[in-house]
């Protein structure tokens, strides 16, 4: 589901999450995926959330969250509900958006799968290429502490569940976190924030606070980065 966020905050759902600012209120929205956990954290931060399934419910948002789940299913639901093009327009106009796990896949420029040659229709809101299920199947899920300097010195406990990784990033993309082997697992481009892990499954609210702060930042001018750079393992 999408989740709408409104600052104060007020949220709704369809497999994505969204934020809205209206008279000091924020809304969020969702479609399919781990949106309930996102809502719980946002509510703890003073945000109300509610589900959305219709394109018209994307109006008046201050931000959007696309949670984890099954990226192929979420992509199909977004097409069925007519959400994809609208979200592309909103993000290109500077709407803050957070994508976690499958959400990162959907927001990327392109996504590959180790066991499939078929591509996935993505939103293209952030100039990265990702590899889906990069660590293997559900049994290969894991937790680890990672350093995210943007959140401060304290390590962040990251939970990876059938997680993707960032394999390539444009020059305008800031890599926010890497694993010990150099694998890139979080990034930001302007007001688009993505991560391969599930911050909503922890008690640490710093990643969501960082996302909510994006709404206050001025939108940078569009940048063309050419071929970009390899970011796996370095």
C-alpha cells in the first residue's frame, strides 16, 4: 500500500507511503508491503497515516514512502491503480520520497534479478541501478550494524530481508551507507531517499526523521550524470 504523510502528521495507505503538508499536518499512504510498521514509526514522530489506493488520493502530498514487499507485485498494483505516472510526475517536481527494500527497487532507474533476465518497470526517481535479491533467498536474510554518517556517529541496526543492493550510481547520487565489503545499501538524490534494509522494523527512528527533514530542503536543479559509476565493493 501507499502511505500518505501529512505534517503534524497525517498518513494514509496504498503499497507506498506518502507525506503531505497542509496547515502543519502531514499525511502518508500505502498499497502492499510493510506499511503498518512505517506508520507506527511515523505516528511516534507525530505523523498520522491512512491508506490510499486511488490516484486522486495522491493530491496534496508533502512526501511519499514506498515500503518493502514484493517489488513485482507492487509494480503491477501501481500500474493497475494508475499510480506510476503520477508518482513519476510528483517526484520529478520535488516531492520527498522514501523507498525501503522493494521501494528502493521501484524508485531506481533500472533493476536486474540474479535469476531472471526480464526487467522491471521502475519509476526512475533516483539515478541508480540495483540488483534485486542480491543476497539470496529468505533464509539468507540478516542483521548488521552499519555506519550512516548522516544520522550521527551511533551505528544503525540494519535488517536485510531478500534485499537488493545498489550496483551503479550517477554523479548526483550521494551514497549514504555501505556494508563492510563496500556494498552500497543506502543513497539520496535531492529529496529521494532509498535503502536496501528495513528501518521500520527497528526501534531506531533516525532514518525516518532524516526523511521527514528532506521536505524542508530546497529542491536541487536536475543533473545529467552520463554513465554514472560502479559502486559495488567500493
